[in-house]
C-alpha cells in the first residue's frame, strides 16, 4: 500500500538568511528609490540647467526665491547682448516650468553715444523765442526801452532747463541698447538792437511789471529813419548749454560721468522802429 507523500518546507539556515539580507541591502544601496518631490510638469525640483538659445522655450524650472527644499531650481539665461543687463528669463506658470529667455541681440552694432544723443537733441523742439518790448512796437530816441522774452501760452518762460531722456537701440533694432539723460541749461540771451549795440543777459529780461532779471533795456541814440526799412532789426539769441550722461546699457568709450554736447541756440527777431520826439520852438 502506498502512503501519501508529505512535503516538508524547511526555512533556510541562518547563514543563508543572512546572505539574502545582505544581497537585498546591496541592491538598495546601488539603486535607491527617489524621494525628491516632483515639481510642475513632472520635473524634479533640482537646480535647472541654464537656458538654451535665447528666445526659445526651454523646459526648465524657475523659482524667484532661488530654489530650496521642495521648490524649483533657479534658472539663469546667457546675456542677451543688448547691454541693458536684463538677462533674466520670463517665468512660467507659478514660477515653475517652461521659461523663455529674452531675445538675444548678440552681434548688434554699437553706435557712439555722443553723436546719437546729439542728433536726438537736435531733432527736438525747444521753446520758441518771441520778443516783447516796452514801449510796445515803437520807441523813441533817448527813451529807455525794455526787452524780454515772451512766455508761452502756459506762462512758462523759454529761459528754462530742458530735460531729455532718450533710449538708443535695443532688442530687434540691431543696435546695442543705451539709455541716456541729456539736459539743456540756459546760459544767456544775446541781444542785438540793430544800431550796432549788443548786450548779453543771464535771464529772460525785465517785463512791464518789473519781473525778471537782469534789466535788458536799451537807449537808442539815433532814430531808425536812416535805415532802409526805417526799422531796426532786434534779435534775441537764447543759448542752452547741453550735457549728457549714461543711465543704462553700454555707452561709448566716453564712459561714466557728464559729457558736453553742442550748444543749442534759438533766435527770435522783430522789426522795431525808433523815432524822434519833435518839439515846437516857442
């Protein structure tokens, strides 16, 4: 008679169990499980590689806080070459994920700052110079005649400082970006009264109310009757001294500091008759 067969399963011996545990431990050390938190788009929140080609959409995490535990890594883009120092990428959603590096203007032409800002200043309209006088329209020999610059419609004197903030070049222009501040300060008005006399005043002149300085008056010694038009041509030349300094970007070799430009001149003129006061002898 056949007896049923009994299968006996024996546990490995202690030495064998130890070998299995050591093998498992070696595997864990060689292939650890990742416990790094996952960021947006399933990217591991580690320091991201730098941007690729500027302007391209680069799948790299970005965090304005500079990264940290559980956050995205910081992203730095290569210099965009336009000189404005703005080489930071535009962050993606929630400051993580795809970022766009700014457009690269590497290879842009550098233009001298001085001539560029000079051209910009020359193209701008400066206050108009209009002459007023007292007496109005006509004066007489040996009578003190006052001259001044007429204010504009808003009441502002043309004898004032003018500020110009100009931006030269930039992304997409092919010219290296430069931000420049130029200013023009009036330094005097040269008056020619038409009879050969000339004076220079460091102000707009004195009006009928006595406002303004200095006194830019004149006394004619002869009438204008001997002039072809029977009028003297009175001119006022207002001069501004113009300077500039770099506010940002890459300026030319003139470097930091204040640099001069050509003076700016505006001229006004008027035909002004001067007569003689006739007296009757008794």
